[in-house]
C-alpha cells in the first residue's frame, strides 16, 4: 500500500486548476536577483549564456509545490527571477 502512494507521486507536480503560483513562488518572483531559491524549487536545467559584454548563467527551476517553472538569470541583461 505504501508503494502505491509512492508511485502516485512520481512525475511533475500537478498545476492548480487556475494556474495560480504558490505563495513561495509569488514571493520568489519579486525577490532580489541575488536571493536564493525557496526550499521547494528543484533545478531542472542550468545553461551558460554568452553575451557581448559579459555572460551569465540561466537556471530553470520547477516548484514541487505548485508546478510552476521559474527562471533565474545572472547575466548583465535580464538579471533576476522570472
């Protein structure tokens, strides 16, 4: 029986019916660009970005609570949480 509940949790978390972000994700989107990700964000991909005047890293996160995808950029242009 415990094995069935474990199997039911595999895969990405379901999005809510109205696609509402959880409170932690809403706060993360307004956070300073140097702020660390909240506890329920999992790294999905991280890619170096090459720009004309300096590069950075774009990291994509998936929220395990609400299913939203957030992007964090450290490059000169578009720095921050998106």
